[in-house]
C-alpha cells in the first residue's frame, strides 16, 4: 500500500517511520512545499521520505495526526482534490469540532491513541507506549466492517490497535480527560504530576459532570467520577510531562482549548444548558495564551 503522512508532527512522524520499518511505501505531505525529501531520525536510524502533494494519482491511505484547528483546512483541501478509488483518510486530533458530522468524508476513520511522542529537531522520540483505537468517523458507517489491510498495517506499525465500532465513545473519553488536565496545567503553569498538589478533585468533578451531560445529550454515556479517576491515572503516568497545551502556550502557539473545554461550553449552550466550569477554563486559557 501507499501511505501519505500529513505533516511532520510527533505522532505523524512516529507513524511514518514505523510504517516504513514494516516495509510500507510512505511519503510525507509537508506543511510547506519547499522540500523534495524529509529526514526523520528514530532509535538512532535515519529515514528518508519523499514528499508528495495533492492531488494524488494512485490509491493512497492518508494518515493525518493534526491539531484540531488544522482539520477544516485539511478536509477542504482534500475535497478539492478527490482521492483515487481505494484511498482512505485516517485522522487523529484532540477535541471535537462543532461541525464535524457535516465535513467529515464518508471514508474517513478516527484513530485515537494513548501513545506519546515528541520531536526534537529532526528526531522523533516514542516517549510513552500505549494503545490505539480505529473506527469509522461517520456514525452511519459504524457497523461497517473494518478495512482489513489498513488495520493490519497500522497495527503492525504501532501496536496495539483495537477496532472500535463505537469510536465516538472512545473520542468522548479522550476529550474528557484532556479537558480535565490540559487547561489546569496552563492555569497552574506546571507539569502534569504537580496538579495533584493543587487538590483539584472537586473542580475536575464539576467539569466532568458538565461533559457527561453533553455526552448524554449526544447519546454517549459517561460517568463523572470515572472520568476524574482516569484523568488522575493519566496525570500519575505522565507526572514529569508538560501537557501539549502548556507547551503551546510557552512557545506562543495556538492552543486547542477552543476544541476541548470551549467545545463543551459552546455545544452545551446550543443544547440549552450552560457549562460554567468549562466556560471558565476556556476563557482563562484564552486570556493566558493571548498574544
């Protein structure tokens, strides 16, 4: 199979080198089309990738681990250059978009992961082993069979991969955990593990209750206390890490707060109920990250 990885972010780079490792044909579509090849170092090995542009001329599996605020532009670009028959889009991002159901292509799959990675110059480091879930993005296709060849390649490249007809449930769980950690690390300007010193259980529980109400309104069942427990476990497992949102703030980059707590606040309002705890976190991070 032919694969095109979008950009050179940490997770995308990690998938690119591992797909290449198992013998897949991989190219990279860079953010800026000024390179004919891209070099990525992983585990002391250097991997060279040719670059590609749209439109694609042969069936290609597109792997896009991107920031939430990059999703709409990517999907618009893909819609203007229809993919060849036999292609698919595997997309991964934190949070949710207000208009996802309207803009997501029929053949798109969501990939949700707990693997951790970071880039240092042209090296990608697999910082934390995890597992991943894959499922059809469109609810109408949820019961459709999994794309066996795509699933096998992704599982061999970066195991363990689980097929999830209920991928939306998994995405809501990840949204919740991110909402319960990231904004607080920005507000307290601390590593993940240091959140435990701030006695945030009550505040996080209120945030979780608002998320669970919205999820239930969307047909997804979550339990507030369990979400807080999951968040605490993630904090303990990644105690020495800085959240991606805090790193974005420190490096004066756009954050994904609009697609996490901001998403919960906006969509709760649309559904007729306020979400003041998520609204407060959303506004606080916006104020801190204003530049």
